[in-house]
C-alpha cells in the first residue's frame, strides 16, 4: 500500500513524491517508517558522471528495500568494472534507460531467488529442476511427476491464480527517475505484476494503491495543457502543487497512504553534482502538504501557497520562517488550525 509518483518538468528536471506508510503483519498494523524512494547512484558516480537517479517501489516494503540495495550495488560494481576495463574513468557511463533495465533485471533475479528458496525448502528442488522435470539428491535422480506438486509449483512460479503465497513477491512495481547528461531527465516504469519495463511517455506517472486518486488529479492537470504546452516546460511550482494535491487526496481516502511525504527534486542544470538533487522528508515535507491542503480548502490563496512552496522546497527558506508566513496568509487562523489538527472542516 503506497503512493509513488513522478513528473517531468523539462529536459533537465523533474520530481518524485511518495508517502511513508507501510502495513505490517497479518493484522495490517501501520507504521510510518517506509523508505519507498531511495538513491541508486553512489556519490562517486554522481560526482564523476553527473548522474542522479532514484528507485521508488510499491508493494512489499522488505522486497523494495532489498531491490534498492541490489540496484545500487550492481550499478557501483559495473562502474568499477568499467574503470578496470578502460584503465580510467569512462567519459560516459550509463543512461537512465540502461539503469532502468538493469533495475528490472535485478527485479527478475530477486523474484527467481525468492521462489527458489521456497521450492528448495519445501520440495528439495529449484525452478530449473522443475522446468527439466527432475532433480538429483545424494547422487539419486528423482522425477517431478506428482500432479498436485506440479500444480502448486506452477502457481508459485507464475502467480496465474493470484494466490496469497506468491503475492508478496509478484505484487511489486517500481519507478526509476533521474537525470543523466546523455539524454536528460527520464522516467521508467516497471512491474512484476505484468512483467514490463518501459519509458513513461506522458509527463507523469502514479503507482501504488493511491494511484486512483492521484491519476485523476494529475490527468485533470495535464489535460488542461495543450500539446505544445506539455512538450515545453512544465512549471515546477504547478507540478509540485498538483502532485501534493493528489497525494493529500490519496491520504484522505486511501487506507494504505499516510504519514510524511518524501520529495525528491532533480535539476540537471546545476553544475555542482550535490545541487543536482534535493531530498526533503522532514517537517518541511509535512508543511508543504499542509500549505496545499489549506489552499484547497480556501483558507489561503493559491498564489500565496505557490509562493510558500517555492521558498520552502526550491529556495531553502527555513521551516519556521515559512510556517510563520503560512499562518499570516489566512483570514481565519482558528479554522486553519482546526483543519490542520484533523477537525472536520467544510470549505
């Protein structure tokens, strides 16, 4: 249960936003601890190549954590191998497309590993053994011909009946987004549910249990733009505001979405590699959500909300300063505070 979202502003910049809520154990207890979006490029590669990229996962949180680690590890290993092969740092390393397909390959490997672990523990053979119809143990050959076992293994390997046993493995999807000098900012979408990895041709993508509400909000926004406007720059304040409206709406209506948001902003125009990305997952992210909520309820003007977001997210105005400015922009402080404290407030 989650909401992960990405939007492309222009050829150089874009944003990813997610919530932090995850469910835990069979009782679906919730925890506000999930790191659903993480960097998958080591700092030395960012510095040498100017590449910044993140992977966001929806599905099983532990699977997502494992994938982020493996993707980052493999990118680093391939960079080191390239340096050893050339005898120096490459002039160009990987594109976002190549990183995305590398990530998808790791997803497929992870699925195979988890399924094999279950098969070996339960039946004594792995998926390769199953496909060839036999396995060996202590020098003895055993045919796999029990129809009941064959049916169970096929379901485990394909999830064609959508059973509960393989659900934590297959029910995972992800987004790779980032900037590389070769082709600019790009977004890629991948899934184990439908087995694909493909570029996102629209300016945004929403996935996870919150995608229903986010898609409506984002589709309404993009539909208001002409084709020419969509091909040109998307205003980064409009984009940020609209994504926060979508995520707020998902949090209000969807049981699987909640907690603080995480905002990842990419800007490939920056010369300093450390300035090419910005991660905001603290009180500033919460305040940004509150500013947008207040605007949508008519308690502050939208222009004021955009100005506050610009200072808070893009120009590093201090949280306390922004909060004070926020409260000064409303004509009904009492109603605003009630809204933010969770009272039922009509707009």
